[in-house]
């Protein structure tokens, strides 16, 4: 009886030891655990080019020598190209950007008691701006502002003045880098192209000024080098 007890106890100790050693051995069919892929922080630094397009809505005001005035809404579409450069320092992104767009923004209204139709048209619009943004990795909200240039036609249908005016613009937007070299953005710009004098083109009565302002809402697609 004592021998049976000793054999049983020894067998139990051996079985427990073998089970513990087996638990420490690697399982042949177990799939190796992969380390998570390293995703580097996105850098906005570099030159880029792109396309943009959208719409604009604004106002033009005719002021006839301070005697009477007429204001009316303008609207239309824009499409064009963009070029720029960004430099990222920490999370702050500094940049410069320029663009040139074909424009169909226009509007008209009866003026001088309904005797004439005053009209304003913008055929092209360009800007040269600085940008300042704060990067959340691939997401870049930013503010922007600078100079604006555009062709402005004012007057009555039979006689117009066509001039290139310089003004200013300010706005903001948000840009998202969806792959390493491509980003998409949406932005808003307020543009003031100042005053245009039109003399005889405005029915022979010299107006104090014709003012043209517009609000641009557009999307863009950029490629970074």
C-alpha cells in the first residue's frame, strides 16, 4: 500500500511538472503578433499646385454724384488654378498662395428712376495672399488675407467702362491631406475691388463711384511636391 501511494504521488508530481513545461513552450500554429504600423506625422512643408472652383455672391453700388444711388446683387461662378508654398514649424503652418480664376459674376438693376439699366460684371479674379494655419496632423484650418485683382465692367448695356482694379481680400478655410501628396480644401474669401469711375458710360452723369464687393465660396484640390 505504501508503495502504491509513493508511485501515485510521484506520478502526480511528474504530470504537473510536464504540464507546466508544456505551457511555456510556443504553440506551433499560433500566429505571430505584428507590431502596429508606424504612421509618421504629416508634414505640410513644400510647394503645391492645384485647381479650384466655386461660386460668388456680392453687391455693386452706383452713386451718382451723391444725388441718388442704386445698389444690386451680383452672383456667378469661378474656376481656376492655384500655386503656393507652406512651411511647417511645430504645429504652426505659414504659407503664401496665389490664384487666378475665370469669373462669370455679374448683376444689373434699373437706375436713375428706371431710365437706364446699370450693370456690373467681373470677368476674372486673382489673389495673392498669406496663410496661417494650425495643423492637427492631416487637418489644417487656416486664415488668409492679402491683395485682390480683377476685371470690372460697369455702365449701361450700350456703353461700358472696362478696367482692372486692385483691392483686398480676407477669409479662411480648412484643408485635409487624404493621401501623402494630395489635399482637398474648402474656403471662404471676402473680396473688395474698390471703386470704379465710369463717366459717360453711366448715362452721362458722372457718379461718385461704382463699388464692387463679392463673397467667394470655393473648393480646391492641391498636389504637394
